[in-house]
């Protein structure tokens, strides 16, 4: 099973709306990221760890995994520790744009996706979901129309 490790603050920094929000209200940006991740990973068989800098403010629920707060350490160190503890780093996909973390992951045989590329994948999947919903709606409307006018 693929294990996604996400550098949360790095990803927030690549999502404009969350980055702006983070400057005003850190907790709200974290909540926004968790909501995005819960939607994106819904129905997928994966393991997920979201690393956030700092201390827990209020409890957030990540449906496919867990959230690790760095407390008095850096999230980067916690991410490195998690990669080190992994029994099979080849199953890890690290989401970050931090060059030193990307290099560390690669040296340990983990895959890397840059945060900005990962967010593009999220946007593309949401766009695909919207289009399929519109197609379903049009099919339903067509069927209603056909039912209405095919009856004699």
C-alpha cells in the first residue's frame, strides 16, 4: 500500500487561498488542507501521514491517516524520522518542494512529488469529478425529457 507523507506547511504554501489564510488564521488553513486531502483520497487505498509545524490547536480528522505536529522540532526532522523508521521506503511518496527533504527521500528510495504538482493533480481530479457529475445530470434530464414526450 502506498504511504503518502505530506509536508503540510509546504503544501499550504503552494495553495494560494490557504497560504493567504495561513497568514491570518493558521488553524483555518490547516482545516482547509485536511478537507482537501480528505476529498482527494476518499475511496483510495492508501496510508497517509500529514506533518504540520508547531503544536496542535484543535483536533482535526484525517480520514486516511494521521496528523503529526512537530511540537518543538521541525516538521522536516519528523518527516526524516518517519522515512528512517519505514520498513519499505519504496512504498513512500513524499509530497514536498523542500529540496533537502526531496533529496533525503530519493536517497532512501522513496518517490517524490513536488507540492505544486500534487496540488495540480488535486485540481484535475476535482475538475474531472465536476464534469462527470454534469454528464450524469444531463443524462437524467434527457431521460426525463424522453419519458415525458414518448408517452402517448
